C-alpha cells in the first residue's frame, strides 16, 4: 500500500482568463487530499472516498472495471478518480487491479482545486504502488490530461500547482514555473466558503459565450491578463498591499464576466471591511470560495469573514504532492 497527498489551491490572479492563454498566479494551500493505493487480487478496482472533516464531500464506495457499480454514495468526483487510476496504470504499463482509499479536507467544486488534488494524489499513489516514481512535472502533465478528459476543457493551472506546490506562474501556451516567493510564502491567507458549489465546466462555458458575443468582455479577459502580469511582481516582492489592490481589481473584472454571486460578494466585502488588503473569488465562481490577503491581522479578518461564510479556513502556502 502506498499513500500520497496533494494540496488544494487558490487563484491569486487570473482564473478564467487562463483558459484563453493569459497568465495566472496560483498558490498551493495546506488543505490536502490523501490517497492510499494497494494492489488487489480482485477482478475489479474498488474506490472508497470519505470526508473526515464534516465538509460536504460525497462519500463514494464503488467498483469499477470499465463499467461502474456504485455501492454507496453519490457519484460526484468519481470520474476524476477512475480516469486518474486508468491513466496511472497506462503510464507504467500495468494491468494490476487496485483498491483506492481517499480522504479529503477540501470541499468539492468550490474553487479550491479538489479535483486536481485528488487526481494528482491518485496518480502518485498508484504509480508508486506499481513500482514507478514519477517527478512532479510528469504527474502534473498526466493530471492535466485527466482533467481535460473529464471536464472537456481545463487549464494546467490547478494540476501543475497541486503537483509542484508553492506559488506558481502559469502561462498555458508558454511556461509553467514555480515562483521564488520567500516573503509571500509566510503570508497567511483567509478563505471564506459559502457552502455552495458550481460546476467548473458550466462557468467556463458562460464566460466563453460572453467573450464571443462581446468585444468589451473579450477586453475584460485581456485586462485580467494585464493585471496578473503586474500581480506576479507584487507577489514576488512580498508586497501585500499591492497584491491586495490587484486582487480587488481582479474580483471586479470576474464579476463583470458574470461569475460572481451575492454570497461571494458578501464574503469579499466582509473580508475587506474587517481589514483585508484585498479579497476576490477563487476558481470558477458562481458559488464556493473567496480568498483574502489579510495583512497584519489574520484573526480579525478571519472572524469578520466568518460572519458571512459557512466556514472559514486560515491557510498558508504548502508543498506539492508528497508521499505520506
Ligand atoms: O473552480 P476550479 O478550482 O475548478 O478552478 C477553475 C479555474 C478556471 O480558470 C475557471 C478553469 C481552468 O481550467 O483554469
């Protein structure tokens, strides 16, 4: 049995625009998905996913051999897991059957990269169990293929960040790299969660349509790219004030693209009103999470944000996929 874990993430800048080749700055956070993989003599794979945190991560118990039998629970997330197991097996040219056990600290579909984290941790645990140690960059590539297969469209932002950890700069057609951000890496971030979720695919489709129909919307997407190019320098310098200002600007542009919601706005304003330097949606939007840079007083910002949130997480920058 091999066990691996991989982190969730927040977007500091650039979600949605990254789908059109603009850059994004993404940060791995210290809430993780843990996957244990063991080979079995059974003729089918079996997968059990459970949440140990009281968050609404569906419990899944299922068997799979090309055809799926759900034994208990919902199917949310199942396709990601079975596709990741298949791709990992292909990578090491094995036909072994596997038992997979998953625990998650991340809400599903809420902008914290739960699908990328489960995919990255599954690929690492399965390939290790089958005797091959892949480097994080290769795990990220396989993870990106899995997300594209399951979602139809996906940028490499989530899977790359979950695999390599830290703060990353993702420019899809050009480069994916880790940022040297010693100062920013010590910053605490506050994440507000409204208990809601929205399918990434649908949110991406909504922005795609708007961008096609409206030149103004297309320029909003380009403006997100421009502010991200400024934001990356602010993050590298550890300039929290400028990072926060640019996050506020980014939030406004995401709302202009139609991916805001009243509860996301309430959490953003609660964070700002309690002293955050900046706050914005993280991820696809529509519902889920916001991220705030709290400046000097994370406790006050967390307490203020909590008033408008279902849950608040205080997080720090985390390492990438690792063996447990
Ligand atoms: O909500 P999440 O964590 O799935 O993030 C989606 C981010 C998008 O930029 C909207 C899509 C993508 O593939 O990058």
